[in-house]
């Protein structure tokens, strides 16, 4: 394997191992890998290049099976490549790269529009409860610095993404309460609303997000606290997309010991049913959850 191809495969492995970036960020990383590959992969003609790039797109799509943007954006790019099979190779390389960057820019534009929609919706003098680490939520928090906003956030074990979020909010001088998930039921009553991101929205509008989101939604429902899901529209899965598989990570992340007759599970995501969601905020504004 050539060094350039080895580098591409390493970047894909890094995507698989990444536990800090969200679904949209990883999708954009996948597109960036694809854009570089358009020039780095060897090919004798445009058809051979398209074949190689579509195979690469498939490899990237299956890295994070719980994250719909990775699948949808790479699948969209792969389909666009069909237009390039009959042109000269240098033009095919440049066009394939431009297509990938266009999708990156579309993703960034949707995220910016989403942040603005959430900013105007939240307003001032609120306590927000959230779970896990969301780049979108960080961008929203940056806009809310002068709006007297407080956060309650969970650690989000086993890798404590919530601790990373707490550090970022601290640097923004936003008052924040950091709790273990076990204290969720105690602190939910202090929130004005719950805001979470999402890695995927299923066709029935169920929410796939970091494990414990479902329990947070149940707690919010019990205390009549509105529960909002904040994510771009391209996280909504189509009916014809493959069945989603909830990612399971190494048991050693949760417990370093092993015992006979004990199975340690570390499933990273759970599914929150749509009846627990107050509304979905995306780049188009605040949207009610469609009835089933």
C-alpha cells in the first residue's frame, strides 16, 4: 500500500476512534478525507477514480453507524461522483474535491443557521440542562454569554464528555453546575428547559444520542420541563437507509476489572421516543415533532 493510501486509512481509523467530536463534525472530517483522496488515490482514468472514491466513501460511511450525517453526506458525495466517469482525469479529481467541499460548506451553513435559531429561541435569564458534548451547543453558548444563561450538565460517563463541556463553559465565564448522571433526578427541577444535540433522528423522529439522553427526557417529562433536540435537518434518516446500529465500545472504558459470569456492556447511544420531545430546532427554526 502506498504511503498516501496508508495515511487515508489511518485517518479513517482515527474517525472510528474519535470520542470527542459530534456527528456533523465527523461527517465534515469524512468529507475532508474524501476531498484529499480525490488527488491522492492512484487512477488511470476518471472511471477508475470514481470507483476508488466510491469504495472509499463506503469505508467512511460505515465508521460511525450511529451517526446519520456521516452516512448521508458521504452517500450524497458518492452519488454525485457518477457524473464524472466520462471526463478527463484532472478535471474529475478537481470536481470530486469541489463536490466534497461544497457539502462541507453546506453542513457548516446549516449549523450556523441552527445556532442563530436556537439563540433567538432561548432568549435570556434561563437555566439550560444538557448532556454529553455537542459542538452545536458550544456555539450556541458562545452566543449567549451576555444573556444571563446558566447550565446544568452531566459528566456523561464513561469518557466524561460533559467535563470537557464544563471546561469550555468555564472559559466563557458561563455559570455551570456539573453533576454525575446519578444526580439527574435531583437537578432537573432547577432547569427551565433541556437542550440536547443528536447523532441521528430516526424516521419516526426518535432521537439517537449519547446514552442517558432517554433518562434525561423521562426526568424532564416528569417535571414538565420542555425537552428540545437541537440538530441539523440532514440528521433525519430516510426510510430507505440501513437500519441503525447503536455503537458499543470497549468494556474497559467502564470497568478495568473482569469477573467470571459478569458481562460488562458499554453501549454509547440510546433512543429517545418522539413523545418525550417538545420540539426539534434545526436550521429552519423551531419545528414541532410530527405526530406518528
